[in-house]
């Protein structure tokens, strides 16, 4: 039986099969955070270059995370991150793209 540290919680929403998936969970959360960051930076006109780079990085991270995901909860976060990265990249490109 593994040691259970008091006060330490695991993300149970993403581990619906009963097993722990630390790498897959981390990738899913990172892809969602990159996507949301890309949208926020894409909405700010002066930050279009940073939004374009974050969206360009977030999209393939979300695609890879979708490929290695195990549970449906991880797949939900991956799709949210993928769409958000794409929209953030599109907004950033509309505001000037990769040029400063």
C-alpha cells in the first residue's frame, strides 16, 4: 500500500480509471493553461507577438497530449487547450503576428 501523506490531494477528476497518470495529467493541464494564456494575450493588441508564440507552442503540446491521454477528463482539457491555442494564435496573427 503506498504511503498517503496527510493534506496531499490528487487530481481525481482526471484519474477516473483508478490509476495515477502524472505525466498525462500534467500535459493536459499545461495544454489548457497555454491555450488560455494564448487567448488572453491574443486579445491584447500590444502583446500579439507573445500570444502568437504561446499559441504556436500550445497547439502541438495539446496535440501530443491528446495522443498520449488515457482518460476522458484529460481529453476534455486537451481539446479545450487545443481550441484555445488555435483561437489565441489566430487573434494574435490578426493583430500583427510574429512581428514586433
